């Protein structure tokens, strides 16, 4: 079973409609099956994540942030972990904005 507590991730791939970039870093924490985190960098001034870790190590969470245009944005995400050749966690994510556009996308974040 994976534990996400005190791990840092960085974005390595994202759909065009996303705001996260290679300048965005995520700090993840876990207590039992509760998962939460902070993120910032690039277009993101300050972001928060809260969700759950499922028994299969996948993550289900909501995210909210303030971007450099001073907009409050948020959405929902499901992440599937994979270990890369270096033994680092890569999270393959399917997300959707919960605003007017309801845009969907895919991204990958890698453990630093």
C-alpha cells in the first residue's frame, strides 16, 4: 500500500485547458485514508487539495486555487499511481473543472 504523506510532486504533463505547469509543485499529506495537500507555482498563487485514498492506492479529490488572474477555480480529480523506472510515483490524472466550462483534461505529476 502506498503512503502519500510528506511527498512532493511536480507536473510533467497537462492538457491545454489546465492551469498547472512544470512550475507547479504539490506537497501531499495523508492521515489514514484522508489525503490533502498544498500547491503553488506558475499560474497558481495558492491551491488546496482534499480527498481520499482508496484501497487500491488511487486518489479521489477536489482541488481549489487562486490563479494569477485572481480567479478562484476548482474541480474534481481521480489519480492512478504508477511507479516509474526510478521507483518514483507518477500520478496519472483525469480531472474536470467545476465551473461554467466543465472542461475535462488529463495530467501527470511525478514525485520529486
